């Protein structure tokens, strides 16, 4: 398991950044496997606030369920596993630092 930087940005609750050195190692490994290497990134997220938290998902697996373009709610104290889509992983490896979860607007 390698460490990747997980960032909390103003617009994103969860973003993924892959350091340059790791990007180079991944590129080299892909060459060695003739491009057939699949990367999987899983992140455990815990709402450690005392309130429910609304967040938007572009495309990811949440607790092994595919979710696209949806607003979800994490109750106070709840935990869940986010598995990034292949597109998000490839974007991170390419240095694009994709936003995985975003702050959702308040319920109207």
C-alpha cells in the first residue's frame, strides 16, 4: 500500500493527489506490465461532527454501491468506504487532483 495525499479543499470534501515520485513509479510499473495494471483506491470516511453532513458524489462506489451525480447524507458519527472510479484514479495519477466528494448545498 502506498500513501497518496488526500486533501480537503474549499470546494471539495475529499480530493486525491498523487506525488510526482509515485506517479513515476506507477508509470514505470505500467510499462513493465504492458499497461495492464489496475489501481484501486479506497478511503474510509467518518463524519466526526455532531450533525449530518450532505455531500455530492461525481462517480464513485460508496460501500460497494455505484453512485453517480448524487447528493448523499452521512449521519453524525457515520463511516463509509469510498472506492474511486477508474477515471478518478487515472486523473489523480496524471496529476489532475480530482475532487471525489464535494460539499453539497443545504437542503431547500
